[in-house]
C-alpha cells in the first residue's frame, strides 16, 4: 500500500511551518538548543481535509489551518493579551482537538473554547479539554471538558452551542480518575478521601449502571495500597475495563465484573513492561496498545492500522512514529527519536505520498545529535539497573562524564530528544542517566525496592553505574561530575558525601538538602494529607526514622564533601522551598567548602524563562569544564533577576 516510501524519503523534504535552520549550524551553540520556535502540536480533522497546528514563531503563538490537498497554511488564531474579569493573561493556544470537520476545540491553558475554520469563536466550553466524547462518531459535537482548574469537575459539552451537562455525584472525595461509555456518559470513577481529624486516607472505586442513577461502591483501598482504576465502560452491562497490577509486577488491562466485584480476564499485558495506554476501546477490545520499556513499543490490533504502522516504521526507522487519521485516506504522523525532537508528516494512503510539513524544533539538526543508548548494569546486590547512555562521539575511548539524576524519585527518564543531554554531549561529555530502584515504569518490585532507601540502595545504584562507566572505559575516572534537580539534586549532594572521591564536582538545582526538613517544610506536598501519607510509605516516618534520615542528610554531613558544589534554586519554588538551598549553602560556607550559589527571581521548581535557562546551562557547562580540568573556583553568590517578559 505504501510501496514508494523509500523513493519519497530520498527526495528533499520541505517544511511549510517553521524555518529549517540547518544552514550555518553549530552543533554546540546553546541558542539552537534553547530556540523555542517550532510546531508545538498538530491534529488532523476526521475527514482528513485539514490539519490544525499550534506554532510559536519566536514572538507569539498561533493556530494554523493547513489544507491537506494543497498544503497551504493560514493563521486562524493568534495569541494575545486579554482581560477577563479580574484576570489579565496571555491567551495563547497550546493544543487543538477536532470535534467535527468544521469545529475545533482550542486549549488556552486556563480556559478552552471552540472555533470554526475561520477562527471565529463558537462557544466557551470550560477550563481544559479532556477528549472528544464520541470518538467513533465524526458528526457528534460532544466533547468532554474539565470545568475547574483542579480537574475535579467534568462536563459533557456541545461544541457548537456551548450547552453543557455537568456530571454530578453524591459521594464525598476528590475525583482522580474518570471512565466514560461510548456516548461520553460518566459511568465509573475513582475518588480519594481524607479523614478530617487524622492522616488516614482511602481510595474508592464507583460504578453507575446505564439504567440507574445510583452510584455503587465497588472497592475501597488504603491510599498507599495497590488499587485498580477504571479505564472505559463497555456496552456490556456490569462490566468495566480497568488498569491494575494487583497480584502482578506490571500494569495490565483487565475486564472487571461489577456484580461479583472482581477482576477477571486479562485483556492486555506484558511480563516486564507496563501497559502505558490503550486506544480505540470498544467493549472489551481496542485498536492500539503502547507499552513502556526503556523504549516505548506500539502494537496495533486493528489490521489496517497495523499495516500502516509497519510501513511507516519501515520508512522512518529508529523512530517512534505516532499515527492518527484514516488508514485508507490521510494519516498524520508525529515521528520522534532520541536525536529528533519531533517531525510532523502527512501520508496520503491513496497516493502513497509522504510529506514532512513541520518540526517541533527546526533549529535542531538530528544528524548532528548523539544517539541515546539503552544499557543495563548490576548494582552491588545484583539488582539489574536500566540506564540511558549518550556518548559525545563515536570514539570508544573514555571521556569526561556527567551523571544526570532524574527527580521524583518515582518518575523516570525516557528515550527521546533531551535538551540537557544533547547540549552536554555536544560539548564532549558522556551523559549517563541511571534509572535507579524506586524509578517508575520498570515494575512494582523495582519501584517498591526504593521505598525508604533515599541515600542507601538508591544511591548505591547510582554509584554502581559510575563504576560501570569506569570499568568499561567509557568515562575517565578523574573527570566525572554529578548533577540533578529536585530529588536528583538531593542525590547529587548525597553522592558528594557518600562517595567523595568519585566526583570532581556536583550541581544541585532545587535539591532537597535534608529529609527531616523536607517532611516539615512549607512545601505544597505538606499541605496535602494524601501526600503526607504517601511520603511516610515511600520515604519514611519522621516519628520513627529521624536518626535514619540524619544518617543520609547532605546538610548534616557537609564536612565529608570534598568536591566543589554549585547550588541553584528558584525563589518561588513551592515544591522544594528555597530554604533547602540556602541552608546547604550556609553549611558549606561554614565548613569552608567551595560553593557557588545562584538564585532566580520569579522562578519556581524549574526554569521557565529562556534567559535564565541560557544563563544556567552556560554556567553549568563552565562549572563542569573548570572542575574536570582541576581548576579552582572560589565562592560566588549570584542572584539572577528574571526579565518582565519572556517567551
């Protein structure tokens, strides 16, 4: 069906949205990595005649409409400064969803509306788009939206008139998962509940029959227990499709009997990878399954789509190719990889014609980026640890290395283009990203092995990864630095304490400096009873584990640090308050250690302003260069002010 792909891909590809900046390209130029211009999002209409694309041109965001026959483009929405009630904000599109062939729903971040193909507003629909309500009916104008900023209220809205049906339920608790039937009706949900007088929290699952207005409680769990969540309500009465890993190591998709209140047949599962998502659910069948290993995998169960996916993957090898549209007509492809931030292409299945029309970051030349290898190594106790390894060049000789630690810690890194990874690799560094125990996505046992292990086996996994790099002559043992943010900042600081001779320098951005303080500080985590209970399970109980926390506190073990430290923090950080950074800075100064301090006005738990990103990336690189070359750095105290406006 798509036999001419190889020939088509050998021809020049023209990009109609966003400049192709490959000429006069400097692979290591920081401005190429930070350039925000590009196509942020794209979506194809049900009939395949149009594509809506969110574009940033360097000064403003807009929504473009592309004719898929002529590939001509016109802007139908432009971001602008607006005043609504007491609020004044930048109203800019960041995502679009097709409701019908002539109605588009547009997300603006704090509100959403529908427009026609000329960009004329049709209706206010809510705060954030959830999805089209009746995915199998191209003529349906119904869309599911959140009507509050906390995502606790959902409504079924007519995209043309704005008429809404707000879903109501008599049960107490905060909704955390919703499940709908094919008509877009709310039929199942998961609620989180907290005791008023004490930190006792629960999760409850509920179901409503198609013929009844009464909600039935199906199950109740403790907040820290494994619990299943509803995914979809099929036509068959008293049946649910749910996601669960109860009784197994990875998340899988199951049928659930609401009468017997039990999980039944597994519909999709993998022994070592989570089922990340399922698409096109009807009854107990679905079109596509996406699994989450070190590299995501897609499996199509619908034969026509499976054929298209195989052909696209053959034409665009070594990439993740996400396809949508009509397998017999026009198909939109988002193709990305470790070297490519993302390219949008249009496939005309009838003509066997493939055209690339936009890039997520046109300033990046994938040919000059470095591949992200997937590796495994053994930790001290024999546990196999997955990791990503990016080498600066094709030479196998040892090079200076940056050990890059993810935050969370119950999150993970992923196989995709990473700005920091590629920037450091372009400047000659091996970049190593260990997915230490406690990271999510590698099974329940692996995740739970990190509970209560801050600074202990989790850190041992990082140390074992560094030793792997040294043993295999990948990294020069005299030129290794460690860097991380949030939990990664804690791990970077603790690495300097626990293995002081292993690293030549360390960088912590928004890092936790003391676990005891983390459990009592002014963080937004500590405002939530649910989060407090989860922290007791995942990190430890302050009433019982204070001494254990002290043993693995960077703040209380500063004297053991030998290497120079760079500390950075946003002054508006609500997740890890800046007091963590200041306490660590002062303790290092009191011990006459080499420390550099940078604070950012108007920044929170990460850096949003490009000016600050540029300053920080440049300073990190200078810091790494200085200390992998054994240069001495004196104490520096810098406060970086954010400009009034930024893109």
